[in-house]
């Protein structure tokens, strides 16, 4: 699965989890954004990490 597909699939789960844990929409939005920015940065590395979603 490509990164955009992973984003589309995982965003509601990640955001929902963080919202439930933090109780704050603002915190959940910020941490969700940071998590996906970190994923993009990792994919841009010369040897990006592979995961079970890698296709």
C-alpha cells in the first residue's frame, strides 16, 4: 500500500485513538499531523523503513 492509501486508511484510527487518549481534539489533531509528517520523512530516506503495509 502506498503512503497515501495508508494515510486514508489509518487517519481515522490514529486520530480516534489520540482523541480518546488525550480528550482534546486540538491535541489529537496536532499529534496525528506530527505522526504522518514523521512517516513521510521516514519514507524520503535513502533506505526507507518497510512494514507489513509495504507492497
